[in-house]
């Protein structure tokens, strides 16, 4: 029994420092995974903020037009331009408008974008995520009043 204890102690002492060596070898890999995860989370949060801004800009652009066709086109073009200018990579962008263009009424624009997470496949994150944002703006009350007088 004494011999087994001595052999076990000798074996245990021979392995000293192996945990430190393993930690030194694995730490860079773990740090790289954490950085990659942080980049993926940042891209998702940033895309959400940019999409909210694009929906707001699209709703504001829609309220400046008098016909539904022109307002829908302006909302689509403005939201797409805002996303492109912000650097958000979307597989497809869909913009819908609801509401009326009567003075003092509200117009709501919904923007749907599938954000590409192609670099995050290593972490098990799907290749893309569909984000939806909407914003409402009020049509100016006095925009359709005719001008009075010439001065």
C-alpha cells in the first residue's frame, strides 16, 4: 500500500506545470473566440440601430409627398439609401408604408432587412438574421394650405 502511495505522489509531481502550459496554449484561442463573438454582437446591435434610423428617415421622406405612390417610393429609396450610406449589408430590403397622407395624420414605414453574418458561421451563428423596424411620422398640418395673397 505504501508503494502505491509513493508511486502516485511521484506521478503527481511529474505532472507539475502541465496545467500552466495548457492554459498558455489555449488562452489565445479563447481570446480569439471572444473577439469574434464581440464582433458578431456588435454587428447585430449596429445593424438594429441603423435600421431604426433608416425607418425614421423613410417615414419622414414619405410625409413630404402628396400621393401614396410617391410617398411609398420616397420611403423605399430613402431607407435603402440610408442603409447603404451606413454600411449595413442586407441580403434584401423590404419597405412598406401604411397610413394616410392627410394633414395631421400619421404615416408608418416598416423596413425589413436580412443582415448577413457570414463571418460568424464558425461560432454557430446562422448566416443571417431578419431585422424589422418601424417608425411613424406626422404629416405637417399646414403643408396643404393654399398661399394667401402675393406677399
